[in-house]
């Protein structure tokens, strides 16, 4: 009997944005793999390592890592108006923006008769930057009246220094996510939930005919975005929705007929996950085998706390098996017997794919 699949811990919220008729909702339904209920859905992160562990352990329950897709935001206005306050307030509560850009012919599209995805992409970016520029300008104006703004180390001094650094960048059209900030500056900037400071993934929604043969314009822009730290890929949302509606057993044949080895939706969700700076560690139990999201660079103690606060409080040692060693051994028991398990302290940095068991004072 296959294990019950339950959603993992709610971790990160992804806001889907774009112009009307760009295919935002179609992509939402496709990426949700038919599980979409309402405007917010927990979507499992595709990971063949987790599948392999579940197949070997055969637990009663399997809990994959998940991200939360949100399709609740109004479309961006095609009339050239600034982003509405309602939209901005919603986007500030997200952790990442998934920008769907129309790159397919659609006569009913209200925004420009001619397809121009680069123009649309840049127009939305400008609006995000302008929204943050207004906040920075207003705050700098208020800080002029501060009695402590010239006192090094004061909150107002630190804020003034940060905003003075952001101002010329925003005036030059540079989103905050591309500004080189120190850890302290980054943490301070999070208090303002800048929309151009959110990580972004761009999905160019193309015609079916372009799935395998992208136009030079889309291909070159994807490369350019990648170079600037913004993952971008082409996806045909209508085809992806068809794939999502098929039984899992029928999907490989359908993908093969299109000349694909995996769905673009899977690549998209992985790009979102990785853009959030997340890695995955696993716990392999007979009752529940789980994939846990964790910030890259986190310690074994942080991983223990992700599982449960009480486990972190009673932390003694972490039993670690790297996934490659697990894969070669064929099971966790064999990996242990072959000496592939290492005992690590609370400061050990978790590696992507580690299988973990925490020894704790219970």
C-alpha cells in the first residue's frame, strides 16, 4: 500500500503576479497539479531523492517539503496606472514573487495588441521599483527631523544610511533585490517589506510551438535574468495544465510525445524553492518520512528546531548520512553498518540531502 501523502510544514508564500490574460491562473492550476482549492494551495516540491527514500522505507505517511502558491492578487493594470495599494499590501506579505509574462498570441489580451514580453516584464519591474522609491523618499524626508539621526549606532542613523544607499539605486531603476546589502542592512530592510526586494522568478508563458524552440528574444532574456540572480524559464501554462490533469502513470508518455523529460511546472517549483535559499534534509521513519525545508547554511541545532523545539532543547548529537552514501548503500540500515553515519554536534552545517536522526534528552 502506498503511503499517505500529507502536506509538509507551511514554509514560504509565493505570490503570482502579472497582467490580465497572461496566464497567471492557468499556471497556478498547473503548478498545483490539480490540487488547487481556492486561491491558495500548498504544493509539494518535486524531489526524486524523497521519492526514492519513501519507496525504500515504505512509511505509513510521507510528508514532502512544500511551498504555498497564492493566486489571490488582482492583475496589474494595463492602463499605466501605479500599482494599487491593495495589491502592494498583499505582495508585501509574500516571500517571493512569481511573475507570469505573456509570450503567446492572445487576441483577447487587453494589454497591447503586439506580443512583447520584454516590454511587459520591464514595465512591471518599474512599478515595483517606483512603489519602493516612494517609501524611501518619504522616510528620508521624515528622518530629516530626527534628533538622533546623526548619532552613530542609533536606529535612525542606521536607517538613514540604508535608505541613502537605496535611493540612487531605485532612482536608476535597480530593484532592491539586486542591491549589494550587508547582513545588517538586509535585516533592516526586511522591516519595510520592499516589493522590489522580494526574490523573483520569471515565467515566460509561451505558445506550445515554442516549448522546445524558444525565440532568441526569450532565450537571451532568460540568460540575462539568470546572470542577475533572477531565475527565468519558458513554460506553456495551457499544456502544463493538461499534464497536471493526467494520471501520474500517463504523464511520462505525454511528456515524451512533446519531447520533454519532465514538466516545466516541476522545474518552476524547484526554481522557486531554490530562490528562497532553501535546502532539504530528510527524516526517514516507518510512521512518517519527511522532507524538511531549511535555510542554506543552517546548523544541526536549527534543523532539530525545525523538527520540534523540544528536540532542539534536548539536543545531544545528530546522526548524519549524506544522501549519496544512502543511495549507494540502498538503505539507511546498510549505510549505518557500512560506517557511513557520522555523529555531529550542534554547529554542524546541514548539507542538502542529509538524512538526519537527532539524539536528544527525552
